[in-house]
């Protein structure tokens, strides 16, 4: 579990006590009491606490309204621009103190950016809030709590838009529940909205270039994300370009 850390800075003054040394004294009766210096009072520590936000930063009221009330994990994918294939992924977790942010990871999205109405083959990633219930990959389960389907069907042949090899892209995937049936393998091709609305939108391993519609992050971060996501926390992905998410 990735959380937003509470930073506490303590500034305390050190008190140095000076001891006296000397030879033996024959008698101290009647002698004036030795004077003692009263130390300056120690100042109270100054505490600076950064409070976690009660709402996820960067999300406007319309977007926040789509996040289910019982969701306690949100993978936020923020696109650099409406037509950009560059984005950033942050995993947030809701605690009693507010939404805590994990690491910020560079990512790729679709070649032509983002759309509010995704269609098959349009080379856009769909904007919206979608649940995350199922995972899988070509490699063995790295330790996720999500149902994990390991299959040779996750083999990724060919090259990407910039000539980069796609091999290994589907070593680890998390199905984004856009136009799919939750509770099934990411390889399931049931399309509740119809085939024309596309599907097969995943979080998967980055291959170094734009995707057809998915969101991709480095392999090490995919493994981190798989291990962090917990179905008991009702995880969702919130995805879109920055301006659209602020609506």
C-alpha cells in the first residue's frame, strides 16, 4: 500500500548543563549557598504537519461525483493534454486523515490523446472513472489481491507507433472496466456497449511509445500497482487529460 506521508519537523533547543569540579572542602557551615544559573526555558517544539486533502487533487466536482462513495483506492491518470499521449499515474488511498498519494509515475496513453466518446480504432483513451476488478498477464502473478489470469493469450507481437517492440507489454495487465464485463479475465471480449465502442482498455507494461487506447507504465510500477490494489478497497481508475478531469 502506497500512502501520502505526514511530514513532522521538530526544532528543539539543546540544554547543556555545566558541572563544577574541585578539591575537598573542610566545612561549608555558614557559607553562602552557591549561586546557580537558571537555564533559559526550553522553547516548545515547532510542529509542521501537512494534512492530507479530503478530496483527490486535480479533480473537479463532476469527476469526483463519479467516484463511488465506498472507493478507498483511486489510480489517477492525468494526461498532459487533450491530444497528448504523455500522462502521469498516481495511486491515492483514502484514510481517516484524507487521500494519501503514493509515487508519481510517467505513463503513456493513446496516440491521439483523450475522448469523451471512445470508438473502436479511434486511437484515443476514454475519459472517465472505471472500476478495477481483474488482472492477468503472460508472467506469473507478482502477488496481487485481484483475481489474476495467467495466459499465453497475453503475448504482444509486432511493433508500436514509433517502431518500438511490443514484446513484454502484456506481461502484467489490469483490465479497466470500460465496455467489458467485470469479474472476467482481461481477455474476455464481451462488449456490453457493442463492438463499435471499442474495449480491451488496460493498464499494462510500457513499451516506450503511445498506445491504441490503454495506459502504460514501467514494469516495476505495474508490479507495485498490482501488489497495492485491494478489491476490498473498491479500486477505480480516474483517467483523462488534466483539463477534462478538472470539470
